[in-house]
C-alpha cells in the first residue's frame, strides 16, 4: 500500500520521535509535537504498527500511550545483555565518573565532561542502569539534570555518608577549583 | 610598510595559515609565490596589530611571517640565492598551505550540514538495579578522583606554558638599526652572528630587506652566495669590514 | 535462551539489541551477545540497513561499530523535544580540526598542529567532550595517542557512515596527492 507523501512523512516522524523518546508517549503529546490531529496520529500509529510486524522493534499501544519496545520474542536475549551490563567491574572510566559524582555531586553532565575532558554519556548511562547514580532535576534549569549518588551508594562502599570518603573536603575543593577556573563558554547557545 | 595601513577586517583568525588564505582570498588570487609575496606585509601588519596571542601562538605567526618575507625578498631580489634550508622552509610552507586549504574548504562544507541523527541515548526501558562493581571501593574511587585531578585542564595549561620563544620581528629590526647607526656598514654574516636558531638568520635577513625598502639601508652582494654588505643609506663611502 | 536460527531471526534480534543499547555497539560485542560470527552480523546489518531505508529509524555503521539512530531529516523535530542542553556551533577552529580528523584520521596531535599551524590542545579537548573525536593508542608508540572520529560522529553530521561525508573519496585522494608529490613533513616540535 503506498500512502500519500504526507502520511508517509508523518509515519517517519512518528517512528523517529518514539525511537528517540524510548518510553511510552501520550497520543496527545505526539499530536502536539508533530503538529497533527489525534486522529491522524491514530492512523499513522496503525500504519506504523503494521510496518513493524515481525521486526525487532514493535509498536506498543496502551490506552492513551504509544511507544516502541523490543520484540517480545527477544526478551531472553535482552535480559541476558542487561545482566551482563550489571555485572563486572566498572573499569577506569566508570570509576572516574563515579568518583567525580561521589566527591562533587550533584553536578551536571557538562561539568562532569569538562572535568574528565571526554564525553561521558555512555558511562553515565551505565552508572544509571547499575543504580549507582541517579538524575535529579536541575534547580535552576528544568531542561537539564544533575547527577548524584543513589542512597544505596555509601553503604556499598562501607561508609555511612559520602562525606566519609577519603579526603572528601580536599578533593571536593579541588574539583570546585577546576570548575571555577573554567573559561566562559564562547558561542554556547542554550536555545 | 607601503600603501594604506592594513585594516583588520578579518573575523576569527584561527591560525597563521588561515590568515594567509584569507588574505589571498580577499585579493581574489590563487596560492602562488606571487600572491604570497603580495600578502606578506599585510600578514605582518596583522601580527603586529594583535596585542594578545594565546600563549605560544605568536611564535607560530612570526615563523610563518619570516618565511613569507623570504618569499617576498626572493621576488624583489632575483639575484638572491637562498640556502637549502631556506628553500626547504618555503617548500614546507607551500605544502602545508596546500594541505591546509583542503581541510579549510572541507570544514566550510561540514559547517553547512544541517541534518543530524540521534541515538536513543539514556532513556531506554531500564529500571535501575543496584549493582556495584567488583572494583568499586573507597580506595579505588579515591585513586580515580586523583587521576582525574591530575589530568585536569588547570594542570594541562601549566604544561603548555613552556613554549619556545622566538625573537620578534620588531626586536630584530631595532637591533639592526642600532648596529647600522654605530658601524655604518656591516656584512650580513657579522650582523646575524651565529645564532642557535637558524630562523634568526632568516628573520635578520628579512629585517634588512625591510629597512632597504624603507630607504634606510643599501645592500650589495658581489656574487651569488657571497656575503651581503649592508650600508647605511645616508653614507656615501662606507668603510668595509672584510 | 532461544538462539536465532535463521537470517530473519538474527536480523530481528540484532534490531532489538541495537534498539535496547541506544548507542553504537561494537560488531564484536554484537556477535558475542547474539552467538553469531562477525560475518553473520555484517550480513544481518546489511540486510537491516536495507530494511530501514526510508524509515524513521536508520542504521549507522562506522568502522567496527553499528547503531540505530533517528532519520537525518527528522532533526528539527527531535531538537524540539530534546531535553538535553543544545550544543553551540563548533566554530571555525572546531570544524577545521574535525575536518582534518574526519578526512585524514587517525592522526597524532603533532600532525594536526602541523597542518593547522597552531596549538590545538584546547580545540581537541572540546571535540573530545562533545563526543565527536576520541583518542586511540598509537600503534607503534604506546605513550602517544592518535585522534579519530567516534562511532557517533557520522550521525552527528546526519550521515550513516563517514565515507558518506561530502566528497570523501575525492578529498582523501587530494590529500594523498599532496603528500606524495612533496617530501614528508619534517619533524616539527610545537611544544
């Protein structure tokens, strides 16, 4: 079945949006983001659902929500991969990132990356999945997050509070010093 | 410098090679000995007009300026024969310009790309399960924090400060003026002596040329590869040293 | 765990796994997770890439990595719903350094500075933080690094692979041409 171009475009946009969101989204919100009516969205969802039949990614519709998810028959595979992600050592990059959050959390991804000098998205994702750090809303900027240790973190390190970590005050101050001396961003546009 | 003073109309100059290409583009010329010799003065004017360079950057600009003046002097004084090293410097600059131009042009195209693909990122269906790593303890985290601090931007900056400094064009020209006034006539070899950095010879030579252009000096070279005699232009019968 | 028994199943599992990971994954790791050979993975990736043509989700393949990403033409839509801070433009120096690494990497900092004629430490640092380039060990000198594009770099330019960069082959040939016809760069020390 070949749909008119705008239907096809709506389906493409819908698929991209649901993929990017990675979690169920309200039909009403999809309509708003895509500048379409809710019935157009319903139609595009039906068409997307058909296109994804038999694929590794499926459309899941639940009441007023729709989202993409891995195919049910791949559950054992995904569970196994997830288990692998949760096991094993953190490694050098993981320890470094966790250490920065431990000694100076809550702080933003931008600050963490400035201190480490390298992109830390993937490492942060892994620390989040492992329940070692969590995201909290930035007090002054609702669009961004701060990272901090989870409540379980100190006990797993054998300390009653993160501030009992070795040289806590000294290292915290040194990290603060690095952040304070950061040159002002030149062409940064935050929207 | 001849003509109207060069007004710095250039936006963001990201380096000496970028400056050369921008100056050549402004004249709608192609990269060649001719265009390089034409922009030499403006290049120097730009370097002089800029008070502050990031630490160490000035040296990069001055070394390139020296080579540009060498190219210019060769075009002004065809009898001038350059040493192998000098020829090498020119050749090297031309090669770097050709290479750099490719990337500079390519970067402009990259700057026009407006599309972008996003990976899913952090938001998959992954309810956290508390899973500390086997290598995770206060000691390893303490070491990791210290490793990070060691590599921090503050420390890196300190390392960068020890950049080799190269004599400035202005210094070299002043030195020449004083010496000429005292001795009235010197040979080029006497003037430059035996500096540790051969680039000082180049800069010294170019300074001579600059003063010739300003009408302060007369130069004489009896034959190719022989020493160059430098005379103060106001003196009719300068004594010779050699 | 049920293993993929045929090509279609492998492709389905691969798609699910890449969706779950949400970032580029090494072909080697995909092979391990899916209990398949690397060449089977390569074949399944090719077939998946074809299946995703024209859809809202596309396959990105760069070097030893593969990942799923949103279709390039949906950029403005995704930008509108992104919660992360928007990054400022790269600027002239950033684009120039990126072009050198993209068309001529992996290469050392010394080589980058030879080509650019200026110290490039801070610009490289910002490209590292943006996750556009990464350091890799120098094959013949373990104490130094080479810089190359990250698996995420093509997607950030809206292309599925670096070889799809504008005039990729032509520019590589021009570079080679200059390096061939003129003597190799002499040892320059900028620091």
